[in-house]
């Protein structure tokens, strides 16, 4: 079983920055696919915002492009999401996730969609104050 634990969320003023961290361990099957972050705001659908594949290629949602950077420390099994210029509409629960999708572009659209193809953690709350 794969265990993913997110941290780094919090409350921040609009325009501020946060770095989310995800440590992962356990079942190594995830190494065959991609990883990324998705978020879910109250009453909203999940939104994949950043993904990274085995080649290290990345893909971002248009809503965050240019403001976030995803990276992975393979040695330490840590996934990061650096976020800058945060906006109130970024307020949501953020989840670290894996998916069997081979490319970041594919993964971006399906992160958090089904545990048949991936896993995700408990999430970390990000609140951006106007």
C-alpha cells in the first residue's frame, strides 16, 4: 500500500507564497506512473493543477500556470508544489496523488479521479485571504 502525506498548507495573504510537501512511501508500483497535485474547493469539482511524469516533464492547469512549480526529489521520495502570487480562488484542500498515466499531460486530467488507477493522501488546506 502506498502512503502519501501532505504538509505545508496554511493561511496566507493574497500575493503570498506557500510550498506544499508530500512524502510518499510503501508500494513502489507508483514508480510506473506519474505524480501530481489536485485540489478541491467546497462545492467544487476536483481540479488537477500540476503533474510530473517519469521523464520529469511537467504539466500545469491554466488556472495556476506561471504561479506554481512542481518538483520531485526521487532520492528522498518527496514531491513539492511551490506556489507564488496566491489568489483567494486558490483556496482549497490540496492533495498529493499518483496515477498510472504515463505522461504528465494525461495525469493532469485524472489525478484523484479513481483509486483504481492511483492514490492520494488526506490533503492539506490552503486558505488565501483577500
